[in-house]
């Protein structure tokens, strides 16, 4: 996998987790939301990662993408297979923290800026200010 593919995978994994979190927070998690999120990480976006490649070290980008992908997969699996609302809420809370972690990592390596509008919107919607 080339470095742009890892960058796109990172953006897609963050976006997929975000979609599941937002659906859960609006109390409207449909099977189609889970399917769309799964598709997004199975077939990552072809855009969105290009602006990450020049600002994040290749090895770090690969590690972040792999970790975010694994966490997004686990979130989807846990939401699909868990009925205990308290456990689901714990998964959602952890996933929200993870989204903010990845966005903070991107900012840290890009002069404290998020390079795309999509990432900026995710930052706002997940209230990442003050998270680290």
C-alpha cells in the first residue's frame, strides 16, 4: 500500500467512526448507517489524504492509519453485536476520544491546523477543543 492509500485510510477510518458516533448520538443507528461506515473503511475514500502526506512522517501515518482502521472496525463490530446500552455508550465515548486523538495528531504535525474542511468539521462536531 502506498503512503497516499494509508492517508486515505486514516481519513476514511476517522470518518467512518464519526458517522457511527453521530448516528448513535442522534438515537438513529440504522443498519444502513453501519453498512455505510463499514463500506467506507473497506473501500477507503480516494480523496482527503493527499494533504496529510507532506505533513506526517510516512511511518507515523502508516501506524496511525492502521490503528484507526482497527478501532473503526472494532467500533462497528461492537455496535452491531452489543445490546447493553451502557456498554455501547462506553464504546461510543471511547470512539469519540479516538477521533479527537487522530485529529489532534494531524494538527500537531501540521502547524496546529487541520488541512481539509472535512477534518475541520469533524473537529467541531466532536468537540475536540481541549482534548489531547
